[in-house]
């Protein structure tokens, strides 16, 4: 046997030993891993999307909380709940006010930031039921899908949030058509 053939035979045996010791994944093992990853992603992705919806609704709730605090401050000064223009800081900054009660007794603003600074995605709040009332008021806002089409609920409708003050607080919690958990229609599919 020549040196070249012995060397070739040695290389072939060496390659065979290396390949026989090499361990890899079988097709079944790979399929099992793919199925597990698929199941986990099927669970995780909807949960992530729901968390995104909750955070977008929390933005609306936080903004309405700021408006409700300003409304309560207005009520403490004037003994009635306001309309939106009574607490809007842009109205408060006007040099010629139509009414004297746009600002607090010391000229301070009831709401420190304009609505677009608080949440540019939601429309300006609407005061309903009893504006100018001594007993309560309901404040509602809705996502402006022209500015943020992702601000929709499961039913692909704009997220709506509302909050009640005074006697309207219980009314909102018990009878609101889109009260889910807190004050937004995040998961309504209707």
C-alpha cells in the first residue's frame, strides 16, 4: 500500500469517527421546538397587544383625571362644576375673557397644561349631564383616530373614556355604556 493511499484511508477513517461522534437535532426534536415556540407566541402576542391597549386607555384616563382635578378646584372656588371652557388654560390666558371665572381667585389656571400637551391623541373632553351643577358632572373623551389609528378597542372603534364627579361618579361606574374595569372601552367588541 502506498503512502498516499494510506494517508487517504487514514483521512477517511478520521472523518468517519468525527461524524459518528457528532450529535445533532433530529427532525422530530426540531418540530417539537417549533411547536413549543408557536404555542408560546400564540399566548404572548395577544397579551402584549392587550397591554398596549391598556396603556393607551391609561393615557386617556390620566388626562381625564387632570381635568377632574381642575374641575374640583373650580367647584371649590365657585360652588358649581364647570364646562370645559371654564377650566381650559388657553381660555384662561385670553386677555379679554367673556366671563370672569376662567381663572382661579388668584389668577391661577385651573388646568395647568392645554389638552394637546396632556394627550394629543384624544379629543377635547365633553362635559355632559350636569355642567354648571352643584351636585356632579360627567366628563367624556374619545380617541381621535385621524391622529392615531392604533387607539382603537377590540371592536376596532375609538377608545372612549369617561369619568364622573360628585353624584355622577357612581352613575358612571354603574351605568356607563363603555365602562370596563375603570373608565374606558378597551375590550368592547361591539
